DNA sequence: CGTCGCATTGATATCGCTCAAATCCGGTGG
DNA sequence: CCACCGGATTTGAGCGATATCAATGCGACG
C-alpha cells in the first residue's frame, strides 16, 4: 500500500499529490467501491479494466463507464458525496487512487495542474464524443470509415478483435466490412495495418 | 459584439472571464471555424446545435462532436494550437465564445473556477461514457432499459422522437420496444412519461 | 508436432430500418 | 363549440444488415 508509483501516473500530477497516492490491486470481479459508499478517492487505472455498473432488479446490469489502462475512472465522483454505482474490475487490474480532498485542494491551489487536469478531461471528453457519433452510425462500413477518418490508420500490431469491440461490432462483421472496403478500393491493408486509400474511387473533393 | 450575457453562461464563470466573452449568431450551416485555423476561442452553445465535422475525400463527412444548448464545444481546442476539423451549425444557433488565453489564465489563477470547470467536464464526460456504453448495446429493448436505469424516468413533456435520437434508434423501433416492454410489465407509461415498473416480472435482486 | 488464439469465410436467424397507412393530440380559425 | 390542420405517435409489411453458429486456415509458442 501507499506506494508512490510515478511512472504509470500522468506526468502532470504534482509531487504533493503523488505522495498521497496509494496503489490497489484487484482480481477479476473484485470491487473497488459500492453504491452508496462515501466518495473518498479518485481512481486512475494503471493496468486492466474497470467498470462502473448499476444493477437491475432482475439481476442483469448496466455498464455506465469503462476505463482502461492510462485513464481516470469515475471522475464525476469529484462532484458528489456518495457513489451511485458499483465499481468492478473486468479483469485483473492495478489502480492508483488519490484522496479526493487532496485532489480538490491541489486543483484549487496549483493553477498549472488545474489546467493540465482540465486538459486531460477535455481530451477524454473529445474521444468519447467521437465514439458516440461513431456508434450512432448504423452501417459497419461507415463506422470503419469514421474511425479511420477521425482516429487515423489502425496500427499493425492491433488485434482486429479489439478494434471490432471499439467499433461496437462483432469481429465477423468487421472482417466482412474490411473485405468489402478493400475490394472497393477505399482502404489498404498491409499486414494487420489498415488505412484509407490515398485515391478513393468516388468523386474527389476539390481537384478534378 | 462583446455583449456580456450572464444568464445563459454557466454560473461558475468568473466576472473577469464574462467580460471577455463575445456573442456569435449562426444560421443553419454557418461555420464557426475551419480546419487549420489557429485556435482563438473556446465556445459555449447558448442555443441551437453545433457540429465538429471532418470531411472525407468523397465529399461525405464524419461528425466528431455535437454540442447543444448549455454545453461547451470543442473543449479540446484548449490543448492544441490549430483546429483539426470544421465547426458548423446544425440549426440556427447562438454561441458565446471565450478567448482561450483568458480561459487558460483564469484557470491557472482562480482555483475555485478551475475546480468548477473541471467538474463540469467531469459531468459531461460521465454522460458521454454512459452514452457510449448504451450505444454499444444492440437490442432496442436493452438500450431503453439501460437509459431508464442510468438516467431515470423519462419526463412527461419529452418527445419520444427526441428520445429515439438520443438512443440511436428510429422512432418506430422505439415505439415497438416500448410496447413490448409495457406488455412484458417491465415499464409503466403514464401519458408520455416512461418509468421502470416497481415490480418487474423477473427474479427480484435481494428480497424474496 | 500439437495446441491455442486469431483471422477468415459460409449459412442462417434475428433484429432494426424503411416505406406506408391510420390514429391521436394540440392548436387555430371560423 | 366545432371543423380543420400539422406533427407526433402507433401499427403493419417487407427488406437489408448484423448477429450468431459453424468450419477452416494460419501463425505463435511450447
């Protein structure tokens, strides 16, 4: 406990906050906090995946948030005194937690940190906004296009499985969509990498 | 120009920032900024709807962000010197813009404001995270359930059309899903209001 | 060499989207 | 007060797309 773990934490965290940080390890299915508990910490996911879930009366559950390595989790707990959902690890995970009091104090006192923290949240927010717009798209091909336009080419070391999950598609559907886009000349695949074709078949934008 | 518009702006904005604010009105289709332009302002949507779009080479477009009345827009511009997309009004809109320099300075100088601003972004981020998880759900019925669990009952004065759009469904699909859920006893409809049934048909969670 | 996970392709079922028509509801004007 | 109108809601029928199940190829790794 109470290890200082400078490496995995965001670089903009002031030393004063790092000293207050403590590490938590969770098994798959382990709980980080429960609905109704008093908010004491803000969490940063070093590795693994955390879920914020709310349970339905019939035993099923609704995932409200999902955070993976390098992301903050349940940031909105900053604003409220009690958690309104449960936090569970989707797989074995390592978390660093910061006392919410210390975070608030540091935000209020350290302008440079406040700016960086707001910046991190702005970046996360932009990513989620883009995902929302992408998931609103119905056709698999159009989601793939949207991703390539907004996020750039897919790295060669990425697994298509994970990409399918990011796109809200089943892997088989993604494979088929990629095959069609490649046949249509809209994308180019080099090994596992995928990028938009430089010269798409449809009407070009400006030059004739 | 340079109107101070205290009413529509978030209450936590310091007076110093309000004095720097200027109002902008846009027709449907009007551009707020273009890809490549230098970032000068952060925008707050008073009324209407703004889109951040990136154009594909074939003339179609990808929406990256969407902001409606009461929301900030293109917050991530805080972090970068140039816009990487175009901003267009989806309908006639009123915007208040804050010079990014002034915003940065105020964030760094005014701790209370920095905390509130970060809080606003945390709340927006939570909302988007929940939407992402909801849109990942494939079946219409399950999306409706997720919404009611995470966001609470639907107000009686809401239009089902707007709700369908929020859920990423066509109105007809939502009507059918609601009919099925009501027949199944999972939800109760009182006029236009919709809420989860107090006593669902499936197995209860704790008490027998 | 065997195994395992990932990628790929085929066949089928399911679900949501689209087009179309009927009903309901609120507001407007006579 | 009533007739009318427009938009929202609801229901029906058919189509298209994705999910699902199944089988095969492929590459890494022990």
